[in-house]
């Protein structure tokens, strides 16, 4: 990437920052966000420097925080088709998943957001949307604790998340969707979400536990979800699972149902 290209990209980001400062309505905020997403895609395509790509990511998160604050204040359920001035997500082409994430970002005070960004930059850590989401939700729930000590299971670190479950571990670690794409068959919105590999629904399991779909069994899924409850908190995971965009919400797909142990027939 040439110095000229870098300068032009930096100018585009600066212009977007100014536009976001002026934006008051959600449509204007979303327009700025789309511009930043385009800039980010361009930076990756031309192999821009890491610092410039991080600046674009931070700018996108600022847009999503402002959008989240607007959504929290202005979007309500309302009756479909009712002419009552209610704004619904479908009216502004925002998914429930996006609304949930962006509103979570917005709960973080401005000073805490900048402290989080500054710490990541100073320590050479990557600024990511999933990292901000985890920080914002943990900050929001700090001190509330987890409702039941029975729902605690320490997450693993560079080890199979199912170590000790039925068989010995063997082989390399692979990414495992806790809610599988098979479970989401016929639910395109859920399958699209799974393709993004959200951290709340991803685990690392060894090859041996992956063979034969052992990791997809109810009790294995329960173990993986318990680890997520430990990491994110029961309140957060319950809300996350509840807000998945299923066409029809089934009681069997609630967090508490999936956390119920199931007797294995022998």
C-alpha cells in the first residue's frame, strides 16, 4: 500500500468521524456505519497497515455504540401495522441480533469505552467487536454474580472443552458450534449468525470428540454451555440464547432446557 493510499484512507475515516458527530437520527448513523464498513473492506483488500485497519474497526464500533443508544431509546415493540409512531427494527433494516449487540456496546460509559480502546492499543491487543461485547456485558453485570452456583464450570484454555467427557482426547483442536448448523436447518438468519462464529456459541474440541458428532450430543452441549455461563454469566447467556432469530421459538432451545442433564440410555 502506498503512502498516498494510506493518506486517502485516513482522510475517509476522519470524514466519517465528523459525519458521525453530526448524525442525530438512526438513519444518518447507519449511513456513516455503512461508509466505515466499506472503508474497512477496502483497507483489507489493499493490504493496509494494521494500525489503520484498527482505526477503522474502532470507528465502526463508535457508530454501533451510537446506534445502540438510539435504539435503546426509540425502538419499541408496538403492534404490527399500527400507525402509532412506533419505530420497529424492520423499518430501519436492523436485525434483532445487531440491536442486541449494539445496545450492549452503548451501556458502556464513554470514558470506559475509551479506556478499553486505549489499553488495547497501548498493549498491542486487537480491538474487536466480540471483545467489546464481552467487556460491555461483563461491566454491566459486574457484582450481580451468577444465579446458581450449580451452573459453574471453569472454561478451558488451549485444551479440548470436552476433556474427560466419555473418551480420552486425541488430535488437534477444531472450532465447534455449540448450537449446530443442523439444529438451525430452515432458519437462515440463525445459520447466517453461526457463520460469523460468535464467541458465545463457539468452543474448541479435539478431533476425537468431534468424530461421530459426539460434541453435538445434548450432554456435550450442556457442558459447553456451562462453560459459557461461567465465562459470560447466566443472565447474559440466557438473554443471548433467547434473542437468537429463530422463526419459531421452541422451549427445547431455551438455555435452561439445554442445561438440563439428560439420562443416557445404555
